[in-house]
């Protein structure tokens, strides 16, 4: 299944996405996932019964015509640093012997098409296109032989936006990675791709190819990441895991447009502008 999250008359809904004539369409509404169900139903009730997804008349629309939201509402966002050898080397870092983890706050989430605000406190803001996975059910202490497939709801695209100068200056990466708008995600979540078979990622800045990589190049595959993470941290439905970025990251300037694409997941597009004073 492939789904998105979008607004109808200002209220959030989830939609089933299918390909029609080579383009993604929202063809029907679907129940909100577990972690967002209470929020979704509360908004629907507040707006009146006509906005309950079960009774709302819905005509299919192109995904490009929808008022999209980030398709996830995670309790936490866990990111994996330096999971591609070439990316570690391009920043002058050693290839890690075990996964390098950090957090982005949920307040950093940004919708597809949203504007990333470049903070005045940073002189260099970089893009980092990534495959992300969405947790489907509670998971703790998954062993090395555990079946990760039963815990993964699906996959989506993310951009791990980074204030690179702050990352280099500060021992902790929280500020560098965690500014509001620094985690664009979307446009869809899908369980129809298989990273272990090789999924290709490309990032373009103003149409120019900057990053290209495949999940076959991961230093730590998804099963190893989930085992390592859940040894210490319980993951809940809806939690988001960013799996690392390939080589080619670089600085952005005001007005730049970044497109991160993965076959089967579409294109995550965002523009970059200075932080509003």
C-alpha cells in the first residue's frame, strides 16, 4: 500500500495513492494510522460529521494537486550518520565501526513543497537526501536474527538538512540538525519497495544532479540498524528512521530548490529561504 497525508477543507486526511497513466493519484481515503488516529478523529469531529473520512464523498485527484502534509507523525526521529563510506570520506571522517545515531525533533518536520528556513546563526546549510523508514508496531530489543519486515510499515523520502558549520563547531549535533523545517519528509509512505534488493536515490539542486547512491551501499543494512537502535531505544508506531545519505552533499543558497527522488516513492521537493526575522 502507498499512502499520503493531505488537507481537505483545512482538515488532515490520509489517502491511498496509485499510479494512473504514469502519475500518482489519490484514489480513496483511508483510516489514519495508529499513532495519528486520535488526532485525526478529533479534528474530523470538531469540523462536523461531513469531514469523517468514512462519510466524506471523495473524487480521485492527482497527488500534485493535493495540499500535502508530511505523511508521518512520529514520536521521535532517529537518524543514522555516515552510513555511506563515500559520504564519510567527503567530510573527512572515519568510516564508523558501529552505527552513529542522532535525533531530530518532531518540530523539525516539514511538508513536501514547504520552505526550509535557513537560520541566521548558520553560514552554511547543506542538503542530505535520504531513504527513511516508518515503524509500524512497537519494537524493543530486536535481535540480530529478528524479522525487521514485520515491524516496518513502509518507506518514505527525507532531507536531513544540516547547518554544517554548527555541526563542526558543536560537540552535539542537536542544533545543527534540529532547526524548525530541517526535516522535510514525503510525499508518500509505501511498503512496495525493498531496500535490501537495492533502491536508488538521487538528489538534484536546481535541476543539477548532486547525489546518487543505492541502499546496496549501506555500511549498516536496515536489519542491523533496527537491532542496534532497539537494543537501547523502544520504537513506537510512526517513529521515523533516516538511514543515511550518499556522497555529494553541499551548501545551499537562498532560492535554491532541492529534489530528492526514489523510484516508487516519488520526489520530495523543497525550496530554501532565509529565516524570517
